[in-house]
């Protein structure tokens, strides 16, 4: 009853805020191939999930300015050795590459 006839806008021209949530921020593609790295078991790493870090594939804090709403993924490998960390930021098994690129 408070809307102007046929407009869907309340009287006075005020806009009603959307009830739909904003879509989640999407990460930038840092590389279209994985980053080969050597990881140490028990050591905690911060994987860049936003794609803006200058230290790919690891986080340098760029997400705070470049991609608010995204943050790094902290992980601790259980085995020492080589690993392929995702560069496209679209993997379904972060931080490891699953071939999504």
C-alpha cells in the first residue's frame, strides 16, 4: 500500500535496498598453470587465494587492499616434498592444483 501505483517504488521516490546478497568476490587468476613448490611437513604456509600477491603462490597481504572479502588459506602439509599449488585460484582442493586451469 505504500508504493506508488504500478511503480514498485515507495511514495516519495525512495529506493528499497536489495534483499539479495552481493555475489562473493572472485579471485584474480595469477597463473594458468600450477606453481611447483617444495613444502616442509609441519610448517604452516599462507596460500594466496585472491590472486593479487606478488609472492605467488604465497600470500603477501595484498588481499587486504586489492580484494577485501577474500583472505589467504593457511595450511600445514603432512609430508615434506614437492607440491603443485594452484595458480588459477579455481581449484576445488585448495591450495593444491586439481587441473581446473
